[in-house]
């Protein structure tokens, strides 16, 4: 129990601390961004090279296995990989972040959430820029509509919510159980294949489709792909169950983090 | 002393640490092997009641493991007690780890903003004090270069400069604070003394050094195995350090 008085009303204190949280988050995020690109010549360019390489290899290899022609397959792959890379990179960097920043935790009292969230946010900004570049060739495909932006916005919002919630959860738990990091790494490999990135969901036989209800990335991906390339939208069962998982994960992440944060110092 | 005019008030504050001989893992927790891991409890603080008035200068003494640092951490808000109530009514700055929170790739100025925000300052506050911080640290010509080019002493100086410009009303000092070269140490000491002399400025010092306590404190708290053993004037320190 920690009571703070700042000589002002509770509301003013709340708005002041929210403002401070926001300023601190921005500052930490810009630290992440600057630190990453200060010594690379092309900087941001590397962010595109990675999915481009992955896409080229996959588009080449999977052509042998996938018998039906999938229209815009390289675009679908690239979009899927951008989203996946954001998710997996954020999660694997945020999970050990509290442990890495132990000196900070032991130095001062500040909202600990900014440590994992600044990692997610800086990756999010990068991904947004890369998506912007992807739009240039997509414009020529003629698949974009005005409503595209709405669907893309929903997809990105859900993606951010899911990644932030999960990062809060794993980073908090990793302080106490250091093997969480290994679980995350192992799980990400499975998760990649459990997400319709290299294959469309329609390739999955009907009796197994329910399995994808539990993978919230399914709807996020399908929404983004619909927005950019006009592939089918997720059906309502997939969407509602995915949404439920996202809300659940985000809530759990926030609650667990809040509870664990008071004890971080004891475990570091 | 009543609770009303105290700037820090602790009521029945206890803190226990579990001493694991190994860090627990999730796998063990699930497989229930965890019972085999020996757990020992260590009581760092045991039902502490403490009121510190605005403007008081408190020295905390006691043997290693008597709970001094835990008490300081609880007042700084770095950790929370298992039981009891903590009330802090002013901005606390601790001079514990001056160099934490700096990033070597960022410039001095960028680091000032980051570090000051971590200490609880707002952006606007830093805008106002930026000049003063840079001047105090004596880093005018280096402020736009990346921090990895700084010497250790320069980093410490900057850390100290930010901390004392954060307008603390309560300052926490842990022993063994190193602040750089002799010239800057004098400057830092003068700045601290100036702060100490400010009206209503509260200082809490944890130290094993007799002079540090005797010169800077008026009230002494003697901790023994997580309990307040003695609480009173400098006489306690004189006896303790004999």
C-alpha cells in the first residue's frame, strides 16, 4: 500500500501522473529507436531486408508444395511476415527486458510498464513505416479501397493490444521464473506455423478450423490482408473468439504486471 | 509526534524476503519439485512505525542486514512492504545509483531528459533546468556527443547534477556514494550542504561512516534485526561508533 500526496486533488494528481507516464513512454521509445539506428548506415532499411529475404525464399519454396495458385502470394507473404516479425520481435525483446533493466528498477520509482511498452511501441513505429512502403506497390494492384484504412487500423490496433498485453505478462513473469524466456522462444516457433502466414486459412480442412479460434493473430492477419489485398475477411466465429482471446490476454497482462511490479526489486 | 505534520509516515511496515537457494523456474513449479527447494524466510523489517518531520535530518545506523537499505528502498518506492502503510508526502530522490538509466548511444542532452523523466520530472521541468544541469556537471562542450565518449567521472557528474536539480524535498543518501574527481566532489558536497540548509528539506542518510552521520544528522535511528532499537539524538551514534 502506497499513498502519495502531492498537495493537490486526486484528479489533478491522476492527470499529472498520466502525463508523466506518457512523456516517459515517449522518451524511452525514442531511446529505443535512436539506439537501434545510430550506428547502422541504412538504419531503417534493415527492417525491410529481413522480411524481403524471408518472403523471397518462402515464395520460391512453397510454390512447390502449394498446388493451387494463390493470387498476390508474395504480397500476402510480405504483409504476413511484417506483422509476424513485429509480434515475435517485440515479444522476444520485451520478455527479458525487466531483468535487463534491473539497474533502473533499483534506482528510482517510476511506472515499470514503460520498459516493455517502449519496446513494443518502437517496433510498432518501425512496422508502420514498413507498411507504408508496402503500400506503394500495392497501390498499383488496384485492391485498395477507402474502407481499407479502417480495416487496417482495426488490425493494427488489435495487434498492438495483443502484443502489449502478452509482453507485459511475459516480462513480469520472467522476473520470477527465468525460464519463461525459453518458453517464449520455443512457443514462437510453433506459433509461426500455427498462423496463416505461408498458407491461407482456407487451405485448412473444415474440421480443424476451430483450432485457429485460439490464435488471435488469425483475425489480425486476415483483416490486414483484406484491407490491402482484398482476400476474404475472417468469419464471425473466428473474429469473436480471437477478439475474446485478445481482450483476455491484455487484461491478464495488465493485472499480472501491476501485481508483480511491486515485487520486482525483490527478485532482481 | 502526530501523523499530521510528518512528511514520511510508516505504520506497522514489515518486509520479508524469501531466500531461495536457487531461482525458481516455471517447470519446477508445475512439476511440484519446488517443495524440495529449500525456502528460508528472512525478516528485513519487522513492524516499523516511523514518522519523519519535514526538515528533519535523519541518520540510519546498524549492522549489515539490519534492514537499513530495505527501509530506504521502501521510502524511495522502489519496493513495497508485505504489510503496513507507507505515506510519502513529497518528492523523494535517492542518490543510490547515479549512472543507471543512461544510454551510451544517446547524447548527453538526450540522456538528461531520459534520466530526469525516470526520476519523476516532467519534460517542462527539464526544459527549464537543462542549462543549470549542464553547467553544474561542467559538460558544456560535450553535451551533444554520444555518452560512450564520456569518462566514468563525467557520467557520474551528470547523474549527480540531474538528481540535485530534480527539486527533491526528501533526499536519500546511501553509503559509498562516489561522485568523481576531487574537484567535483567538493562542488557536490557544497551543493548538498546548500540543499541541506534549505528550509523544510528532509535528508535521510544510511552510513557506516561516523563523520557522515555526525556532521549531517540531528536524529539517529539505530536498527537491529529489522526493528527500531533506538531512536533519538546524536548520542546514539556516538555510542554506536565507539
